[in-house]
C-alpha cells in the first residue's frame, strides 16, 4: 500500500489503490506461506496461498486493464477534494485499506499455521470459492463486453448474470471470502476469524461496494424497473412483473 501511495502521489491519480488491493492480499498469502514453513500443514498452507493468489491476480489484472489511461476515480476525487494533500490520502485511502485487508485476510493467515490436515470441509471451501470466482469472472466479462459496444452508452447492463443479481461481482467476492473462511472453520482458532468474512460481506453489500455503485446507476433510464425485478445481492430469477 505504501508503494501504491508513492505511485499515486507521483502520477496524481489514486485509483491505482484498487489494483493494489488484490495484489496486497497476494502479498499477505505469500508472506504467510514463507513464514509458516515447518509450522502449519503443508496442504492447507499451499491451498490457501493458491486460492488467494489466483483470486488476487485476476482481480488486480481486471481492474488494471479496465482503468488503463482513465482519469482519477470520481470516488477518490470527491473524497480527496475535501482536504487536498498527500497525507490525507495516505490516511483516508491507503492506510485504511491496509488495515481492512489485514483484518479480512485473517482466515488466510491462520490457515498457514494450523498443523491439522485438511478435512471434508475443505471440499465445501473450494466449491464455494470456485462459485465466487466464476460469478466475479463471468460478471466482469459480461459487463466489459456490454460497455465496449458504443450502442450501449448510457444504458444499464441487465443481461446474463446481471439479470439475476445487480452485483454478480460483489456476490462472487463474498463467496470467495466465505470459502476461504471454511478452510479454517474445522478448528476453533479458525472460528475466531469469522468476523473477517462478515466484514467483507458488509463492505460489499452495505459499505463501499453496492451502495456506491448504485449511486452511479440510479440516474440511468430504466433503473427503477431493473432494481424492482432484480435481486440486490443474492442471485435469484428476475421478477416478471
């Protein structure tokens, strides 16, 4: 995050912190894997590291490609306009996100040090993680194709996974982190980290995820009808009326 802050100050754009978000989780996983050698079960350590690395690299790559050449993110522009200067950005954007990602990643950190071998719950963990990654990847791809068509400028994406939930990417993100929690949920120490996926779920559904995204869509034609027939988070078939 400090490296992302230095780049943000140099370029005058702080939207790069969104790219750093996924990479920072990868850094946590790889660091934990290295430090826990000889302490935790090798299978659990390797699985947790592989799942986080695959998720984090995909997310950062997608955000980096999507935002290439783009101006400052309006969210950060509005936030940092209140108090111009790099130190407010460091505290309000980078250090805050650093603290959040450390807390959210606690199940991954604990997974590196648990000495017990993986049990049957690991199957459910990987299945839920896979469901989440599919929702994220497919949802992001469908939205990218939709936005690439000039005929869709100013229109809402209401097809594919976006007809089942208004935020397939956020729902997928939540599934990923609940899946990672299940990797440690077979041990009491793992249950001590249950607040981590709960926090991520809250951020996605009620914090900086869904509410902020919908503020940018609410003014588009057809939003009220789309919101009325489509689930706000958990996927379900759209209402017909």
